[in-house]
C-alpha cells in the first residue's frame, strides 16, 4: 500500500466520523465546577452601606454605618461572605470596599 492510498483511507474515515457526528440531536453534557449565583450589590448612601443579596428566590438585605467600618470585617446577609473597608485618607472620605464571598 502506498502513501496515497493510506491518505485516501484516512481521509474517508475522518469524513465518515464528521458526518456521523453532525446528525446527533441529543445527549448528556457532564461538567465539573459550580453554578454561580449573582453577586450581592452594595449601595452607599447617607453614610450607610446597604447590601442586598438574592438567594433562593428571595431578597436579603443588611445595613451598616460607614463610620463603624474601620478596617474590620462585616458580615453579608445569610452569612454569604464579608465586606472590608480600608480608608485611603485620614479624614475617612475615600475608601476601598472589598467583598469576599465564601
């Protein structure tokens, strides 16, 4: 068998598998990982941080006063995670808030 005949046979096998896969209508998909829920929202107004989380078809809310934040952690509703505020200036007018999910 020469190289040309071998290439023709291999080409026919590949074209046959491509045609057989094109006709598939259903099947099972398996994956590893997690289904991700939407994140909580944090709105800052009137020196308060209002945190809202949507879980299991319900809205959950927590409210914290910004002057009490400091560098400590505060809990999200339903124990979903924590928030941490780090002040960038001494007057506590500019800060970075980190939200850490469990």
